[in-house]
């Protein structure tokens, strides 16, 4: 029977990724039902034939480029384990910046928050777990994605999230009812060479690509925000590292005030926000 150290050494030599050893360790630890520390503590442990065979199957899929998160069916976000499937975008660490901003800008007490394009539900679930008094409405045009998001909310026993199938604002009345609107929309340009790398071919294209300049969906979200935000309410959008200036311009054209862009831990412009005027008249 193959030993743990032998399996990992062989796998790391074959996986074409930035950190092949880590990929191999995560997959093998998952199959063994053990933490990665077990692999270091027991390198000579012999695996059974069934485990070795299943590991090879996962390894072949990883070599082909399939993301580890899809192989495991799970990804952690905001320290919360979330189920992920090929129907949803894999949550990224940089999106946690959007959560941080929402928690900072949102009311301390009750609030109504709209999460547009929820995917796995990562943003809504993180906010709902931190602010039990907030009422979250998570939307997506993909019913398959909404099923995943609903399952994740149930997994964490969060009862303050509702779910609606809609293409952005199509099913959201133009009434000022939200204190926050948050979204990590598609923002990659059509034809961008990155779409063929880093596992992106396995992720849902309509959650990634937004027209020739990557801003089609952000335009729609910005244009409809003011009508649905309460006076003083904020719109928060994630976007590409080189789109900050363009997104700021879109929010200003949509009539939002105090428009600004926040950077991620790498110093890249990552999220832009704008506020509906506090003295705006409510219909």
C-alpha cells in the first residue's frame, strides 16, 4: 500500500499549480478525514487501495485544471465553511473586504440589506452571521446558485436571509427600502486571457464576464441603486483592480455621493462605494 509521503511526493510533481504540494495535501487530508497536520505527523502511514484510487481520480481532475474547491465541494469564507458547486463562483479572500466595509458602514441595529448576485451566498451569510438584527435579501438569476446559497444559510442556521430569483433589480421594486446594497458582480472583460487560466474555465461564465469592458453589470447595478436605497444608504461594489476610476464615474453619474474606492490587502483598488444623499426626498 502506498505511504502518505510517497503519494504526496508523486502528486506534487504532477500538479501544474502555484502550490502543488499544498493542493496535494488538502486533497489527501480531505480523503483521510484528517487535518493536514496528520500528514506531517504520520508520513509513513499506509493508505488503503480505495483511498489511493480515489486520490488518483481527484489528482487527475486537479491536473486538468479543476479548482480544489470544486473537488472538495467546499470553500471557507469569513471563517465559515460554505458548500460550493460548479453552479457558483468560488468565494475569494479579497471579497471579504466588501464584508468589512458593509459592517463598518451599516447601522449597528436593524437594517435591510440587498445582496445582488449572491452565488454561494458568501457575502449575505457573512453579514447575517455578524449582524443578527439585519434582514438580508440575497438574489441571483441562477436558481441553481440560489439552491446552493439557501443550503449554506441553512447549514449555518441563519434565519435572517431571504432569497429571490431575479436578474439584478428586475424583481426588486424601485422603492427606497434598503440601507445597504452589496454586490460582487461579474467584472471580467470578454476575451480576457485570464479566463483560460487558474481554474476559471470551470467556473460559471455568467458570474465572471460582463461585456467588452467588464462593466455591463456594474452599470445596471449603479443605475438602479439610488431608487432602492434609503437616504444615507450605501452601494458597495467589488470590481477589478484596474476598474476603480471607471466605477467611481459610474456611481457619480448615478447620483451617488461620497464616492470612494477601497483597496485590498495587496494594495489593489478592489471595492467602490457611494451613498444616496442624506437629504434625498423619499417618494
